[in-house]
C-alpha cells in the first residue's frame, strides 16, 4: 500500500518527513537572515510605558523577491502590555506546585543571595486584523522617503519605519519588539524604583 493510500484509509494522519516544515515555521537560516536584515529607519520617540499599555504604529517595508521596484508596505499596530515585576517571591509562587524540593532550594538561594533581584516581564499583542498592506511600484528609497514625510507630518511619537525581508516579516517585527524592550528596560526599572516598587 502506498503512502497516499495509507493516508486516505487511516484515521490517523501519517507523520510528515523530518525535512519538511509546516508553512508557519521558518528554518534557522531564514530566521537569522530576517534578524540580520531588520533595520529601524525611523525609531519611535517614546518607549514602552511603565504604567499602562503602549501601542506602536509600524510601517514595515520589504522588497519583493524576484521583482524590480516592487515594495510591500505593511501598516499595523504592535501593542505592548505594561511591564510586570518578577521577584524571588513571585518565582516562589509560580513554583509552588509541581517542581519539588530542588526548585524550593533554588528560590531559597535567590532570597538569600539576590533579595533585590527583579526581572521585568514584557508582553506584546499583534493582531493581523490591525494591519493592512499594499504593494507599491517604486524604488525602496523613494517609498521610505515618502513614509518618513508622512510620519513626521503626523507627529505620532509611537510611529516606526522598519525595513526587513518579505519572507519572514513576522521575525522582523519580533526583532523590533525585542529592540524596544532593550531600550525601555532601564527607564521602566527606574520608574518602579522611584515609586518604591523595587
């Protein structure tokens, strides 16, 4: 019986060969290429707010492969949730069930040696319904220049222009989110300390 016949006659779908990826997965090379080729051309003037949510508007510019002067512009929003403080006590509450004595020992060690330890937890929400895209028949430099003019005219301090790759554009967006976390964390920690929360 052939592979296809087995699939048609069975209630359990056969396993896919290891070399194939579901359409939503990317190879390691694709991920690395997208990260290496993500550039923020216009950074938001503001960072992730310590208290409350932040909604970045992004324009993600990508050149279409195998096409000359065809550029896709994705216009959407990336919502950053309020940063949360994770302390040794918080870690202890998370580990109460299911982790056993070794986890308890680790939390005890943290309490003794790093009582001031605080980690900030960040969260992002992205809905494709918040995004539109269009293909523009112009050189990428001209498209970016027009976007810069529009963003500067709008005076929106949370707008960003990002240049990336079309195949794996979601990774470019994640790279932008990671950059925003890195650039916001010092100010967020400072705000928590000033309020006596750390």
